[in-house]
C-alpha cells in the first residue's frame, strides 16, 4: 500500500480566455486541496468546504470576503463533493459572465483530473 499522506501534488497553468489571462494553481494533499484562481498574482475571496463522510451533504463558509461574490464558495463546494475532502478556494477573478464561470469550473476540474490520473499511474507528479 502506498502511503502518500504527506505528499503534495501541484499543477499550475496559465490560460487565455476571452482575451483575458487566467492563472490556476491546484495543490492536492491526501486530506485536503487548495485552489487559487486569479488574473493577477494576489489573493481574493477565500472559501472552505468539506463533505460529511459517507454523505453528500457539504458544508462551506467564506474565510475572506473581498468581493461579495459566491464563486469561491460555490466552487469549493463542487470540488469537496467530487473529491470527498476539505477544499480551500481563493478566487481573484472578475466574474463578468456565466461563460467565464463555466470556463473556470471546467479548467479546475480538468486540472484535478490530471492530478488523479498521474496519481493512479505513478504515484508522483
């Protein structure tokens, strides 16, 4: 059995969407995950979510609320449900449209899938 309890898997990507550059950082640990999304290198809102064991009920709260936007908390809840662990999300992005929100959600889930595939194939990143 492979014990990776102290291991951190990280992926960082920069993508352009609708003429705007977005930066994504995902750090995944055995019991938690940290996601940062931004258009500049600063923190924005910070939310945490966790799923109750053996249940689909998810709890979340904002730790830092700079914008009043529900995006960080909503993304943290989606990821916590999917990953089954505690998730922190910091989001420093102007949400100008639903299209941007869909792009961000899709990109974060793609990055998580990459980490999961690497983990199952080799155990390291």
